[in-house]
């Protein structure tokens, strides 16, 4: 397993991988976890990725991808 979410890899990302999560709107969280929403890949924070994986936050994530 790669260390894409930890250590040196993070430092190479914009603002060390920290940004505002598009789902929970928290600031300065690591928005480095890719999740598949419909046919799009969206980067969210760890908490949201887990929640989405459990079938939660569907309304929030669907607002992120334009309805087709
Ligand atoms: Zn989040």
C-alpha cells in the first residue's frame, strides 16, 4: 500500500493536501481521499469517504456532481 495520504507525498500536494472538504465544508482537513460519485472521481476528506462508503451523505455528494 502506498503512502499517498501520509508523509512526503502529502507535502508535495497543494497546501500539503489540506483544503476545504466539498462535502462537510470543514477547513484545513486532508482532502486527499478519492471517491467515486456516479461517473466522477471527487476528492473528499477521510471522514466523508468513510461515510459515503457506508451509504451516507448521498444528498451532499450528489450536489457536487451536476445532474445529468
Ligand atoms: Zn469531509
